[in-house]
C-alpha cells in the first residue's frame, strides 16, 4: 500500500486530519495515524520499534529513522491506518 495516497490520490494534511488521522511531526517527514482504521496487525512495531513503540508517548517518533525507512514501514500497513507526507516535496 502506498502510504502517501488514498484511492490513488496524494494525501494532504487537511484531508488526513478531516478523516481523523493524528499527526506525528518529524523534521523531514510527518507520519499520520488513524486508530479507527488500524487493524492492529503490528507491521509498524515489528518493522521499526525505534519509530513505532506502543508503550511510549508519543508512540510514533518520526525522527528515530530516516525518510526511506519510515516510508518502507508505513507502506507495509495493510489497513491504511498509517500515512505520510514528505516535507521535501517528493
């Protein structure tokens, strides 16, 4: 799944926030999460526990990995509960 799109359209912050996603700020990449969509498969936590750690607050720290690593993990989310927006415009 492409974490930068919904129904093949690029996501925007306004779109994601309107759909109930919560924003987790990063220096180069923001990660968005929707608890209402999450299927709790655990790909994120297993994919990179430095970024995604359920017992921590905040539970997502985008800057604990690079852009490409975050994108790799987010794209393994089968439900679409995780999305991202790059700040470099790519």
